[in-house]
C-alpha cells in the first residue's frame, strides 16, 4: 500500500498543486482511512510533521527549502 499512497499523492500534486496534497486527501483518493498512511511507513512522525503548524502557510525561505528537500526524499 505505501507505493499506492505515494502514487496517489504524486498524481494529486500534478493535478492540483502542493496546496491540496494532504494526508487526508491522499487517503481519500486511495480509498483508505485518514489514519492508514501513518501506519504504512516506517517513520510516521514525518507525516505528522508535514501536517503540523511547522509547515503551514507562513514558511521562511529556509524552511521552504527544507520542506522541499524533505518532500523530495519521501517520494524518491
């Protein structure tokens, strides 16, 4: 299932942009519960961080770059 979740996330990103890619949206597309993605990856704390306030709308340029690198490491 992890590969399926990542594929749905990438498709959603391509279709609608990063603003709409959330764990809940990806889970909905994959047909699983909103909590399922957190149980499918060996480091679920990463996903908690992604949905937390740290990566909210008020990102500094340095935080934006860190977020981009972090997201890239997950999907590559």
